[in-house]
C-alpha cells in the first residue's frame, strides 16, 4: 500500500472519528445548530423593525447569520483539538504513525460538516419566516463555493488556536475573535451607518466581502469585486491556518 493511500485512509478514519464525537456531544451539537437560529429570530423580530436596510430585514440578515454559524462551529473545533492534546489522544495516535495532517484534517472536516448542517437549518428557518433567495443554479453554486471556502479557512484557523491553547476553556476564548468578526461588518447593519473609524475596519476585514458576496449571489443582486476579495481573504486565512497548525503541532508533540 502506497504512502499516499495510507494517508488517505488515516484521514478518512480520523474524519469518521471526529464526526462520531460530534454526534455524541449532544449539548455542544445542539448549541451549534440552534444558537444561530435563535440569534436570527432575535435580530429579525426584536431589532429588525428598528433597522432600515432598504428591504425586509430577514432578507438582509441571513448571510450574516450564516457566518455566525461558522464562528460557533469554529469554537467547537478549537476545543476538540485542545481536548485531544490534553487527554493524550494525539500522543496515542502518533504512536500508531497517524500523521499530523490526518489528525487535524479530521477535526476540520467534522467542523465543516457541522457547519453545513447548521447552515441548512438556518436557511430552512429563514425561508419559513420570509427569506426568498434567487433560484439561479449558478448563483447558488457560487454562493456555496464562497461559503464552503470560508468554513474551511476558519476551521483550519481554529484548529491552530486549539493547538495554541493549553486548556479547552482557553481554546474557546481564542475563537472569540472569529465569532466576533461578523458584528463589526455589514452582517446586521449597513456599514454606512457606522462611525468613520469603525466603518474603515468593517469595510476592510475578511467577513464583509464574504457577506456581500453571499447577499448579492443569493438575492440576484450585483456583487462587484466582493467575490474576488472574499476568495483572496479566505485563501489567505486558510494558508495561515494550515501553516500555523503544522508549526504548532510539531512544537506541542515534540
């Protein structure tokens, strides 16, 4: 059996393990699935009437909530990686010659799977309360591609945070930045309504072009350069996450 085949087998086994762990951790799974839905309902029905976005607020807010899903899922990734480090699981896997890439990839792919399920749930509830996305298949595919790339990037970055943290509680705290980024962006209010100093940050951080891409693609609106900027940001974050994970893994296991 070739080395590449062995690595693929190890990665598949690790992905299956992490998905099963997610299914068994019912409390965390329910939080990651239901909390974005609750937040969406909160924004739409408590704050939506007071926020003027030029359209129904549910239509405006859904793309931002989809990225909140990624933030909550990312927190779970960091915690699960740190837990494996602190309870000795990774050392045991290394004695069986399971590669670092396979171990981290298992956590990352499980995170992406959780986020996709949460995304589907959010979209279903959003449609039930009035969200009406465009139906052009190519736009749906483009939106799905941008979202998937973002999920992959934040999951790898969160895995790096998990390798950096010494306790699961600290890992959850490190991912606060990922969960916070959708708020100072165009997720919930137009950036034009923000103070000048905050508007500059909102327009030039990674979440805003992703949200603008999803909003334009799903609602059949012009997207301009947002998809290109979103892809560049996501690829940059993904590269940082992968490289940082490799460096930190070697330091923690050495």
